[in-house]
């Protein structure tokens, strides 16, 4: 987990641009895998936009280099891959601006659950159904990157997430993941009694406090408020109906680490891995950062209690980061080759394991990590839900609003009014398309 799914006024096109002059790739559908062209090599430049994935730069750059070598060997195509890694807080807006103005990346990342419907409706996604990658996808994961019976993206991060907890601290104090808010309060009290900070707080980046939104709406929307998202999409609901979500937010905020607005994701991962807090409302997408900080660190994944109804304590299941091919792209043959290589039967095992992602292909053979198995216990019991479809604008605004809420610049009622308005505005925009 976690990263994402998911997920942010365009700034000048920022991000690092890295050119890979040699790499590797599988052929696109219909291409000859062993027919090396005669004569001078064809030269192709691919633009690859990887928003919020800078922490995986090394893994991606190495894999793209392998791709370019393979493409040269098998098709006599010299591929240069120019990659961009803008941050999570602004990558969505940058990408939308690029697509709308015709400065189109050949391949770009997007959140499967939240982004695919809008990008597909806007005509930005190419159909990958007939590509060799399509039949490889595990059915439950394939459904999350499929729309109108068309596979439109390659899933990367398939996630089962809630919050992270330090297994050693929990074991030493005899604590088990709580199933209700009252039980969570008891866990917090025990941690405080033992002079251990209950929660890591890292609100420098707004996408982190935003994580409360899908967790709260997912838990409540699949228990006591099953029609909440539908009502909001019809302008018939209000966040006042789920105001109880502030119970867990208040508990976390009042029992967390210091320097809240000085700590972002990277510093938070380092501090959490160093044992400076017992829990972190964050996802397993940070596994790579955590283990880079402390390769002996053992963390688990559990569902976040929202209230005192155990039926609302559920694991969020999603596909966040996915890679799509632009329908307006100029290099579709090579773009398709690269996306097929992302799920190469052999090489992709090392890629996905190196990224610490879950298996997504029927041909993946690597063993899932312990935190994946932790979350799977809840999923296998039916204690999970599909990541709720919340408009991207609402998710973005919730992060900023919850930063202001922590800072006491907005009350709970202010946040409710703000999110209600943002959802209505998103509906108005969607209905115009």
C-alpha cells in the first residue's frame, strides 16, 4: 500500500527528467519478437509521466533501461525514455493540463479507481484489451482497470490498507489491532501510559491527512451509510451525515508526534521506522521507504476503526498506481511494447518485488510480503470494501481542509460545508461533460 489509487493550478512543468538511452521491452501485439530489423535503427523518444513515484525512481529507471536494450535487440529501435516524477500534491493538475493542451506524455500514471472513469470519458486512454498483457491480469484486479469491457491501464500497486502499526511495540505491550473506536482509545491510553507516542503525524503534504477521507467514507459507506456516495453524487447528501468520522480524526490528532507541518512522507517514514510512534494512518505503498530507513522494521496493516460498530472497521482494497497509454500519443507501438514489458512473465517478478507491490499477474510467482498477508486475513473474512469513488477535487480539498482543521483554522462544521460545496461543484463539472 500507498500507497494510492489513488488519487493533486498547474505549475510550470516540473519534475525531474531523466533520459534512458538504452533499455529493454517486449513487442506489442502483432509484433515479431525475434525479427531484428536490418539497416539503421529507428529512433523513438518516449515521454513517461510518473506522478508521485519519485521514491521508486531507481527501480523504474533500471527497468526502462532493460526495456530499451530488448527493443533494440528485437526490433532495432533505439528508445530514449524521458521520465518525469512530479510530486503527489500537484501531479494530477499538471497531467490534466498537459493532456488538455496537447503536450501529451506517451505513458502516464493515474489512480485506477478514482481517475480512470474521468480520463476514459475525456478520451485520453487507449484500449489495451488486445495487448498480450490483458489476459495475464488477475480477474479481481483486472476489473479495476477495465471500463466498458476495455482494459485501459496496467495495474501497478494493488493495495489492501487501513493504517500501519509497529509489530514490536504491539507485541511488547500485548496489544492487538482494535476493532472499535472505544478499543482504539484503550490502545492509545496504554501507549501513552508507556510513554510511547500513539500516532505518527506527517501533515506537511496534504495528501496524507486526505487518507482519512477514503477510510472514513469506505467504512461508513459499507456499513451504516451505504447510500452516502450515491446521495452525494445526486446532490442529496451532506458530510453532516457522517460527522462521526471526526471521532477517529480527533483521537489521532490529539495523540500524535510533534512538528506536524514540518514532517512529510519521507521524514514520516524514517521516524516511524525508527519507532517514534506506534501507528501511522498511512498505507503499505510506503513499504520501500520504511525498509530503506530500517531494513529490520516489522510493520503490520489493519483496518482503522471509525466508530463503535465493528462492521465499519474494514480494509480498503484498491488499485492505485496504474500506467496508461495516451490515446493521443505519437509512439503507440513502442508505448505498447513498454506496457507489455511491465508485465513480462519473468522480468516483472523482480520489478514488482523490488517495488514491494502485490502480484497482479497470473504469472507472478514471487511471495507476497508479510504486511500483505496481514491485510489478507481481513479481506478473506469479508472485512473489506472497494476503495470508494470520490471525486478527485473532493479528495484534494479534504487534505487541505484537514490540515486547516488540525491547525484550528477550520472547525468540523467548516470542513463539512467546504466538502459539501466541493462535491457539488464536481458534480456540476461532471454533468457538463
